[in-house]
C-alpha cells in the first residue's frame, strides 16, 4: 500500500541543519522527546499511477509496487490545488473515487449536507468477499522533528544545541472491495 497525503513544510527539519549537528552515542537506543499522538487519515480515492504525475512526478516510482493500492484524500487534493493554483478537476484523471466517498466534484463544495455512505469496518465482517473499511496504523517511533535551542549565558540569548525528536502515528482508513484485502484488521 502507498498513502499519499500532504505534509506541512515544518514537519521536518532541514537537512542542512541536520548536517551541522553531530550526534553523541550514535549506537544508543533512542526514545522520543515528544509523542505527537495519532493522526487519522480517511482516504477517499485510489490513485491511478499512470496519471499520478499531476499530483507529483515522484508518485509513480515511489508507489510502483502498490499500483492498485495507492490512496489519497479529498482534503489533500484541495490543498495541492490551492498551493499549485490549478483546479481540482485537473486531478480527476489520476483518481478513482471509492463507492463510500461523496461525489465532491458534482455539487457545490460549500454545500456540507452531503450524505456519506457508511460501510462496516473489516474488523466486524466475517464474509471474506464483503466490501469493508480497512484500518492500518503506521508509527514512526523516533525522528528528528525540530532544532533544540538552549539558553545562553545571557538570559535573552539562545543557541542551537541539538535536535528534538518526536514520535507520531498515522491511522489510515480506506475502502477495500473484499475483506480478504485487509486480513490484518482483525
């Protein structure tokens, strides 16, 4: 599986900043300074890799092993549309809407009373051939997330003295046409 979603630019520290800071005890087992919790991502579309260049030129190569299992969300399409100044309709050739996803493209996007089709979680399904909503959690247990600043001798001054580390989990929820495509969600 391959999940494509928007990361804010400040989610990671620059490689330049990383290269200027050295790590003491590189073989030590690390625990994060901060647990950022869990972010929930409910996917709306399967991405068609042959047309995915509109999203990013890197999607096709990055997700090539997940050709029929590459997913994204409507809210990310909206963000990318605004960032790049192109219409959301430009992304349509690269997307296949889940049957559970509202048809955002054929109604006024300011209209919020659309009805979503609810589908049962794969956890609650017995029949292996039944469509369901699959859940997959991925955690990054330790990653550099910020530059750490320490107080200098002068109380008003600070200096870079290390890297703050974080932990974050992502829960991905997406449609599968058969429970057998989601056997880990028990």
